[in-house]
């Protein structure tokens, strides 16, 4: 598995958590990384991405409650979500896109986040 997500679980509404995405056996340091989620019964949604140099792009999906970051020395990217809401309940996936195409060709297995209200 080229990417391994962790950090999910059962949390209370209003709490925060940080998800991790570790790259294994892929050119992580030169790849862009994106976080996505899939809520029950819905399609996959793009949340945010970060370039190899740390430039970020975030959709307004979570109304400013998400922050993406990375540590290339640890081959790990992170997604911090604050003020969690019940509707944030989903499987969260990370994906990596290496040059030159920068298409998301590496995916993790996902980590479940369940928010109780």
C-alpha cells in the first residue's frame, strides 16, 4: 500500500483531530498530496492539496475548519480538522500525484472518522 492513513476514530462534535498519511515506497517528497473524503452513500469529495514545496489549496468544503500540511522528512502529510460536525463523518483518503503528470495515482485505504453529535 503506497499510502497509509491513520488518526481516524470516534470523536465528539466540536472536537478536533489530525489525520496522517504516510508514504511508503513512493517518491513522496516530490509528489503533491491531496485529501479527500467519502461520506456514507455519497461520492468522493476533494478537501485540500499540498505541493511538494508546501503550497496549499483548500476547497471551501469545511468552511475553513481544515488545514493541510506535510513533513517530507517523515514522508507524511496531515489533515487537521477543527470543530468537527456530524456531517464530517466519512472515510478520509489521501492520494499522491508525482511529476510530470501530477495525477492522483497513489491512494491509501482510508481512515474512518465518525463524529457523534
